[in-house]
C-alpha cells in the first residue's frame, strides 16, 4: 500500500512540474503495487484451497480407519 501512495505522490509531482517521466514513474509504481497485492491474494487463495484439500483428505483417511476397525 505504501508503494501505491508513493506512486500517487510521484504522479502528482510529475503533473505539477510537467515532468512526464516522473508522472509515468508514479503510475508504474501504483500498478506494480496492485500487481503485488493481487499476486499475494492469489497465493493466499491457493494456499487456503490446498490446506482445505489436505484437511478433507485427512478426515477421509480417519473415517476409513474407523470403518476398518468396526468391520465385525
């Protein structure tokens, strides 16, 4: 988030001074921050899904073990 704010400041500074490269640098910083946050969100979603799948598999193994013990 701090890079997005820094980028916005650089963009505004570029607009005020008429420096297009500074303005573009600020926009690039903002977009880079958004990409990092999106990648982090995707990584967390994948990790959560993998954890859920692992937990489901563990519960299934436990249920099979209980069924095997009760086969009288």
